[in-house]
C-alpha cells in the first residue's frame, strides 16, 4: 500500500502473511521490514526452513519468491509497540481482516500475543493456531521476533515458525 509509512510486502495467494505489530522507527526510515539489528525475524524464518538462506532486511521483497509476505497491524511507526493505543490496535485488526480477505494467504501469522489479545479482543489467547480465522485464513499467533522479547530465544522462534510451513503437520502451536 503506497500510503503506508512502511509498504506491505504482499501478493495474492501467499503461503504465509506475517503480521508485525507496527514498524519500528528504523524500519520506517530505511523502508524495510524488521530492519533493527537485534530483530530475529530474518534468522528465525531461515532456521524454520521458510527461506533457503538468511535474507537481509533490504531483501524483504524477496519474501514473495518464497510465498511469504509481511504487513503490520498498525501502520504508525513507534520506538516501541507499547506506545500504541488499544483503539489503534483494534482499528488495525479490522483493516488486517480486510487485507487478508483481499489477498487470501493460506495462513496469517500475527507476531505477538499482546497485539492479538488487544487488537482482536482475545484476552485469554495463547501462542499457536487460533480457533478462528482472520479474513478466511488459518490464523496463528507466534512469538514476536523483537530482541526485546526475552521469553523466546532464536531456536524457540524457529521451532514455532516451522509450524507455518505448508508441509508442517496441523496442530495447536508450540
């Protein structure tokens, strides 16, 4: 979307559309997703077998070659996601539903349990495959790859993200 501070990397019929909470200030400035050096998205998706090599943030458009895409719940860049209001997350969730319905990915992977709980009104949700779909896509909530998320280390992220592969066995998550 050209009017977004950080344009989506998206195409119809993707295997997985990753959905971050919102862009970091650095990602918005550089024009590439997950651009902060401490973010573990790029190594995690590679270790999960979703890309054949570790991509760099400047190669985010290459995700499309592998059936992957990236968007955000909220478009506004911030220093931390904690700066977002509940209203912004709820409005973003509604916009995400429309985006997913339009592009029809096989799976949506929301990167962060707190954004899912607040934006989608699911206060007791847990990491893993969700009982409801968003925009017709199987919806997963997976750990946020931010370096600030100390609850999950890189091998943990890769293990959870591996479940998003089209050839992965269906299940409930972790």
